[in-house]
C-alpha cells in the first residue's frame, strides 16, 4: 500500500484512488515570464518521479500541468521589452508582446525539461485557451452567492465559504493579521480575492458579462483541473509556497461551485535555497537550469542531489553537494564498467549459463527480490527517495562483493552481477536517472591511455618505482587508475 503525506490532513494516509487502477493528478505549472531555475526543476522533477512510480506500480496516470500565459509578471516583462526596444506602446503591440514573451519562455521551459529527462504531462492547458470556461465558472459562483460583482471586477467572498482555511490550517482571524483594506479597494472583505479583474489600459483583455478584463490567477487552476479531470480527482500538487493563498483559494472556488470535495490528496514539495540563502538575482545566487547544465553537463547530478532529500524537505544547493552526487553516480558507473568487462572477457567465448545450478539461480533471484522489496518499501513510504537511492548503492556493494568473490567462477559472476546491473538500471529509470556517462571533450585522452599502458607494462616488469611515478603523474592530471583482473580502468576525479 502506498502511503502519501496529505497536506490537507497533515498525516500520512493510505492511497486509494477514486477509480481503481487509474490516477488523476494536477500540478501547478509555470508562469512563463522568465527562464526556469533549479527551484522550478525540483518541483517538476518531484512530480515526474511520483508519476513514474505510479506507472511502475501499474496505474494508468492522467497528469495535467497548466501554463499561466497571461499574468501581471508576463505583462510587466512585455512592457519592459517594449520600452527597451523603443517600440510603440499600444494595445495591439502589448498584446502581441505578451504572446511573444509567454511563447518564448514556454519553449525554453519545455526544452530544458526535455534535457533534464522530465516527461511532458498528459495535458498542458493554457490559461488563455480557457477564458470562456472561466467566465462560466465565475457565473456559477455568482449565482450560488459565493461571489459578487464590484464594478467590472468579480470577487470571491471568503466569509461565505465556511471551511476556508482548511488546507493552510488558519482561520480568517489569523489570516487577517497584517492585512489591511487598501484605499479605493472595492472588496467587501480584505481577504476576498479576484475572480475577474477589470482590464487596465492597453493590457490583454477579454469580453465578459462584467466588462472587459481578464481572469484572476487562482480561478484558472480550479477551472482547468476540473475541466479535464472532473469535479473530483485524486492528487493536486505544487510547491509549499502555493498552499496559501493559491491552493486555499482553489479549494474554495471549486468546492463552492460543485458542492463536492476537490482533490483527495494534496502533495507539496519543499523549497530550495542556495548556500543557506533564498535564491535571488540581487544576491548573485540565482541558478537557472541552463546555468547548471552549462557547468555540469549532466542532469543526473541535479536529480541525485534532489533525491538525497525527502521531497517535502527544504534543500540547500551547494557545489559540494553536486560533487557528492557526481561521486555517487561514479560508483555506479565504475560497477557497470566492471560488469561490462567481465561479461565480454571470455577470450571470445560466450557464457553458457545453462550449466548454472538451480540453487544458484534461485539465490540470485532471492537477492534481487530482497532489493526490490526494499526499494518498494522506501517508495511506498511517501516516496522516500533517499532510502530508495540507498537501495541502488546497496546493490552496487553486493555486486562488487560478488566480483571480488575468489571462489565464484566466472559464469556465476556474470549471471549475478548482470542481474544486479539490470535491477539498478530499471529502478534508476523509475527515479528518472539515465546513468549515462558524460563524455567530456578533452585533448589529453591519448596521453592518458599511453601513460596507463606504460604503467601497466611497468607493473608486468615489476618496475614498481616507474609504475608509482606514472600513477602520481596521472593523479596530478586528475586521473585515478583502478587495477582489475581484466586490466586497468581509469577515470577522472
């Protein structure tokens, strides 16, 4: 049984989908006004491996992630670009620039998630493509007495929704702390939030029964999630920073309109800091996905860094932690290299596994089943990826022990370490890890190969002084040589 920590109840609960064998999941997606950073990558990756695990467990997953393509931030970006390029500032030019900005940054978001190996959602609705649905949804809320018109604006009345605050565990009095009604504000209550906003001059806008304007941010997710997944669905996800007010407001809107529970399970990922501080361009610690990929070239390193912490926990990014992730991946790749050598090291002979005893085959299966049980136990416990990742390294250790087993013949070694390698590859894939080696463009590979060969020749001739000198030279170049029964293997530190 999969257990999920449900933010709505603040406890771990057995996961029971509404429809047997099927999961409907909605996650708040990007507001496309700038390039995505590694904090965005964490959220996208968390729900990617959750989705992958559900699929591994046999569920048919419908995964919806929205795109906010009209918003104050997008409009402000468009305005700044118009000013920067000295273009005429008109209603038409601003609308066109807003479309260009959102399209450009959505393309960047898609491209960089693809490089990270994060799978696209089943559906990716855009706010601007669902305006009519939002207008109809708002009309329902007005008719039911949960919303009111104020001029060309429409607001949701939080006092009318009795359970407002059930997700964030606050009452209206607590929410009011530090909140004041602005002068000229046409809301009846300071906490009331906009469902429809009167258009400002030249801004993108749509016609509605209440005048020209555009939807508020919160309404889009309620409309697009229920529009695709139905009035009730299994999982709603997003970052911890969205619990209040965004997700709280989503629940109020949706349940007020339908009279039914909205999402049964709420999953929230923890936030990311950099060297103990909030990521900020002004602090110079703002790391985009492109920045990371440019420096490290390997998406697996960012993923392993994320996997080492529970998805609900905050994570603090630092270069030393990425280096730890690099060493962790290298342990797996070194094991794979050893397996590859023993699989193909038979002087041209193919391994005949038909001679293996039944007891040995059963013992190998028992080892793999034990690893599988531990992996499932970890992931079933609210997607405990640090424990699941530890199972992969336990598999590496078992494999290395088998390779070093002097009483185990070569065919048996091939069988058991081959099975362990297959286990690691399959379960790394569930976690979204490619485990591909990163080939660095260097001009010293030929020199390294020559030195490694020269050192090997010196060892054969028992010229250990020369062998040690070459080893030290290689270390100075950042190269580590490991001697194996099949010959030396070198790697970069």
